[in-house]
C-alpha cells in the first residue's frame, strides 16, 4: 500500500511532514563558510589546493555537503509518516496494519554536540526487526505521534512501552 492509498482524511488521522525549524539553523551556519569560500579569488583556491593537505580539502567538501543536506531538509515537505485507523505508514517501514502491530516506544537520545533526537521504535508481530523512525526533523512532536497511535489503534490496541532516555 503506497502513501496515497494510506491517506483516509479522517478527523483522527495524523499526517506528518518534514519541518524546517531545526535544519534551517544548521543550513545557515554551514552556508556562511561556503559563501566565504565562493567569494575567494581563483588564485586563493589554487593556493588552498596546492599548499594544504588533503584533510583541508576534505573538510571543505564536507562543509559543502552538509550545507546542501540541511538545505534539502529545510525544503523537504514530503509526507514522512501517516497514522490512521487502518494502521501506520512511513517512508522507512511502509504500511503496517494495526492487526500486525505489536508494541512501540519513544526513545530519546541526547548528544553533547548535536542536541536531542527523538525516535519511535516499532515492533511488528512475527518479525525480529525493530523499526526505528527518526522524528527529529518532523513537523509534529513525539507526543502527538504517540497520542495518534494510541487513539487510532483502538481496534487492535498497540502496547505502549513508554519513554526511554539514554544516560
């Protein structure tokens, strides 16, 4: 079942898209050195390539790559997650019917450099794999996702294992 077949336009349905809130700060911060490097003269670029080691050149490409990645995240408004009375759909898992759904929990991972990330971990019956969906760059909070699962899975209640924090 694809994304368009999954959308039912029900009042309790939750449709989650990408969000620009967090990545726009990173995109702007990473774009500043990129703009500075682009304004350099051709002679300075030749000097950078000839006189520096390859680590510096890799760093420049890394900064450009991350800047492009975060600008992509800013403008990415595709549907990422759908939760309705039929089941749950995401880009990563595809469609999971509530009758096949077993349990879920929210996991919070805090890092010293990148901040806090929230994931929803889904477990499907008769499947060894846990499905981990990153909720960090979504336009809905993990509380809204958790509430939507609890509301929409009434016919086949999903077991909510709660909230897990890393140490």
